[in-house]
């Protein structure tokens, strides 16, 4: 099976990510197609004070939005907190 990087899909996923108010940043977006399936893998940066449950629910929301735009897709989202200020560790 040969995979390829789609030209027009990455900007559409970037637009979906940019439209999410709770994402502070995202990185390492990798989008590939293998056969009829689209694979997207990326990291979102969120408020470090979010609960794990809330962060997971937000990632689920992103996955639903991407899958509604690209029904035959597999989405892998890694969640990271933004950097905490040094004063929080003293």
C-alpha cells in the first residue's frame, strides 16, 4: 500500500483546529492518505487547568468535526498542557 500527503486536506484541517476556541495552539500536524482512508495525527495545546475529562471531551469534539468533513478518516490527537508558569512549582 502506498500512502501520500494530500495537498488540499491539510489546510482544511488547520482551519478546523484554528476555529476551536479552547485550543491554545497545535503542532505536528501530519496528514496522509492510504487508499481511501485519511489519517491525521497532531498535538493540541490546552489550558493546563482543564480536567482530563474536559480535555478528552474537547478532543472528541475535534475528531467529530474532522470526521464530518472527511468521513473515511482515522484521527489521532495528543493533548498537552501549555507551559505552566514557574511560580506554580515553588
